[in-house]
């Protein structure tokens, strides 16, 4: 009995310590992302990676275009699909961040010059379109890499992706 009581106390203390899983579907988290984007400027320097701030915003915009069904990612082999599903599971279970310099789909790589103000405005507009898509319950049920997707999966993973890149630029 004492062991069971001890275990329950431990479990409750661990639950209190658990980090909240943020989601782009939460109004507070959505606004947090908007505020952080607004802290970026043309001279924001990356802590890692090859993209400049403008390219990063274009990349994030394109990633958001996937659930809006404006960009279709190419099919991948079953090994990569399995790795993607395991990665989705691992990020959700452990609430991990996205590793630095992780490979991405060729279609989402931005390695050309772009205009900072245009990209910022476009990213903010796409975020609003994403929010509307979510509110209308119109998010896709599948992702090429991550497999079956529920609304909570989209909100969590899109937040994680944006957080990863904003952290890359110190905001």
C-alpha cells in the first residue's frame, strides 16, 4: 500500500511538471507566433542553418500551404514514411523540438533572394488563412510524411515548426 501511495504521489508531481503542448489552434499560442514574427527584421541573424530571415519566412509560409492544400508534397518511399510516423509520435510523446538542420522536402527549400516585407506580410496572411481553415474543420486527414493527421496533430506540429524557425532567429 505504501508503495502504491508513493507511486501516486510521484505521478502527480510529474504531471504538474509536464510541459504544456502548445498548438497553433490555441488563440494564445497563435498570437504568440504573430508577436514573434513581428519581432523579426531584415537584419535578424540565424543561430544555425543556411536560410536568411526572409527565406525562413517563405519556407514557413510554404509549410503552412500544405494543410491549405495549395502545395502537394511528393510521395515518399515506405522507409521514409515509417520514419516520419515515428518522428511525429516521438515529438508528440516527448514534446521534443525539431532537430537543427533536419532535411526537408526539396519543394520546401528556399535558396533564392526574396523581399523581407513581402514575405512577412505573406506569412501573416497565410497564418490567418490557416486559422480559418482550422475553424472551418477543413484540415487534411493525411500528410505524406506524418501519415494520419487529426486537428490536434496539425496544430501541434505547425506550432512546433514555426517555433523552431523563430527560435533559429532568436525570437
